[in-house]
C-alpha cells in the first residue's frame, strides 16, 4: 500500500505542524497521508497498515 507520512503533528517547537497546515499539504498528495505525533508509529505487515498510538493522528484519504 502506498501512503505518505507527515510526522511531528502539533509539535510545539516546529512551525507548520498544525493539523490545518498538514491538511492543506495533504490535499495535493495522490495517496493517503498519515499525520502522526511523536507518540504514534505506523506498522506495515504484508501490505496491511496499522497505526500504533498513545497520542494523536489523522488519516487524510
């Protein structure tokens, strides 16, 4: 499965990591985009994507 990843969602020390900014960026990407914070990981096994999180994340299909 193809997807793109935008890390550091809402990181207080990094500009441009707000959800609204990432959503605008993701709208131009032709594959699903995962926005994840620093307490989240993406696991892919045999083409199946799983979000492992104790934080916040958003999928832009």
